[in-house]
C-alpha cells in the first residue's frame, strides 16, 4: 500500500535498536518526508510536545524529533512495512489525526532543527494538498 500523508509506522532511529514512531509529513513522487516521535528530555526540542491521547502510541510526554527529519525513498519504507520484519521491526500504526498532523507540520516549519531545504520542499508540497 502506498505511503500517504499522516501515516505512521514503528521503525528504528538511525540504526539504534529502539523503535520510534515515525510520521509521514509529505509524499512527492518516489520520496517521503518523515519525522520521528521520541521521549521528551530536558534538552529536547520542545517545538511540538505530544502527550498521551495525542496518538495511541504515545504513552508519556514525547516530542517530535525534528532534527532527525529525513527524505526517504517511499518504496523502501513500503517494502519494509509489507515484509513486517527485517533486522528491525517495521510496523504500521494508526494514522495521525488531522489536528495532530497540523501541529506537527506547524512545528516542522517553526523548529530551528529542520533544514531550510526540507522546509521549502514541504511548503511547496503542502500548498498542493
């Protein structure tokens, strides 16, 4: 099934064994732009804080890890999700609600941790929604 804006999935963060919830913010051609959700720590970027109830996966105060935002090949994520297991688990999770997706997107444009290039790509794609 093709990735869509608002989809979420469980996958590892940069080779770490701990899985994080990833959110699809934009899809363009063969690429998707994704961000992960991680536990909130005192030095976390608090541009977008999530609390239990914001998404079924969120069990404690968490933040969107904008610094780790990335552009990935949609087909690779789709294949990993279809396989269900590789060296790490890739597992679909419930979609983001529209209000949550709106908050995460607003924070994406606000956060100093996101590159200007990714912000520009997302602005262009979101204007086409």
